[in-house]
C-alpha cells in the first residue's frame, strides 16, 4: 500500500510504501477511493491533539470499496462501498456506551489519530464503524459527509429546532449543514472572517438569508448558532447574536481560548455547549437525509502524494469547500 505518514509532530507527512494491512477479527479492509481533509487533521499534525499514535496515517473521512474481511465479518460486504468516520471503535461496555452516548466512550479509537486512517491506498477499519454508502454516487462528493457532514449534523441537532440558524466559519461543514437547514425550511445566517467576500458570496449563492463578518451583528436575533471555526473569540460574538434562551454550539474538537466575557451575554438562559465525535445513530440518520435533501459537496481534489499541499491550503483558508485526496 501507499500512504502519507506523520512521523513527527509539526513535520510534513512523508510518502511511504508499506505491506498491505490484514483485517483482524471484526475488521474489514478498504481500497480507498477518496479521503477528505478535515481541520482536525491539522490539529493532529500540529500537535493540538496530544495523543496521536505515531507513526500515523491521518485521514478520517474515508470512502472506499471493501476488498477483504477478517473473521466474523460477513463476506457479502466484499465489493461494497463503505465510509469510515472519525469514531473508529468504541468499547461497548463503559457507562457512555451503555447509555446511548458512544460518542463519549471512555476507551474509544479514532480513525487517523489513534488508529491509521485514509491518507493511503488501503486502510483497515472496524466493520461495525464502516457505514454502507451509495455504490452509484461519486466517492469524492461523499467523502466530506463522513466528518463535516456527520459532525455538522450532530451540531445541528444540538442547536435545536429554531428557525434562524447562524453558522460561524463557512467551510465544508457549514456548506453541508446550510443545505440541510434550507431543506428543512430554516433561515441561514452565515458568518465568515471579515473581508472574506468569497465565502459570503458563496453562502448567499447557496440561499443564506444574510452573510457577513464574524463580528457583525446579524439583522435578526438568532435562535441558535453553530461555531465551526476554531476561534474562541467567536463564542461571545455568537452569544450576543442569539436570542434569550438561544443556544450556541461549538462544533470543533479544538478551539483557541475563549476570552473572558460578561455574564450578561450568557444570562437569560442562553446555552453554550460543545459537540464531541459522532454516534452510529447519527450516521444512520444523516446519510439518508443527505440523500433526500440532495446535499451537494464542494470539493477540490489532490493526488495522495499532495496531502501536505491540501493541508496547507486548508490552513491558509484557500479552500471554499473541502479538500479531498484521491489515492
Ligand atoms: Zn465505551
Ligand atoms: Zn473531521
């Protein structure tokens, strides 16, 4: 197999040829068709997430075709298209796993972080965390749904049923979730870096009711806001934009420090909450819904050995959709 490997935190990924991995009991192997690049991959290579399993193959928005299965896995899965997300394995026994909150498992494994991911020609995954996907669809378009889509969906559920939804940081997740919101009949208010007119244009083109800079006040009070950008100063900005009783959801795995803020902007029963990982239940809801809603993704493809360029383009904000590696 071919892979892009993180050997040392803060260093570029290194191209490597390795023997093809063998699926163990309960696992399957995929020939990777596409793997999207997520901001979390940047947090992994930069060392913001402190527990990577080095040397590591990053990548957790994987779409591929099953070409081998381990013991105990239905051989009928061979030849099918599956998607592998960030949550790669859970223990099934801890209090969280037993209370329908496997996203908070005490002994989880994460794809492309504590187990090898999809910046590679092949990857081995837990068969229970490989979701069947549409075999007819375009694998590149599907890839961003595996994290931007799933985490976005979980964030939107946490945001509640409100009609006026603010989205802070108009990258891959916001692009997908804005479409879901519009399909559900909600209004989208899109916030991006001040002066990023391309992102604002993009949001309006998609059907957003309003687009502006992150520090701007929207023309109406929002029912809820989701923050996808890893910027702590957006928390007080979003709290000021939501109505009494409104919610602010932080959708990222890592964020810069939240500045000190007056209690008054949280008061009146505003809620601030975070989203961690995903559950298999989220996937079971989201993939059919994305199909029904006709969710499109906006992607830029890179060959596998250009993974470092894809990461740098994401870091520099040069992407309006998602970077996707095609091995
Ligand atoms: Zn568990
Ligand atoms: Zn991700």
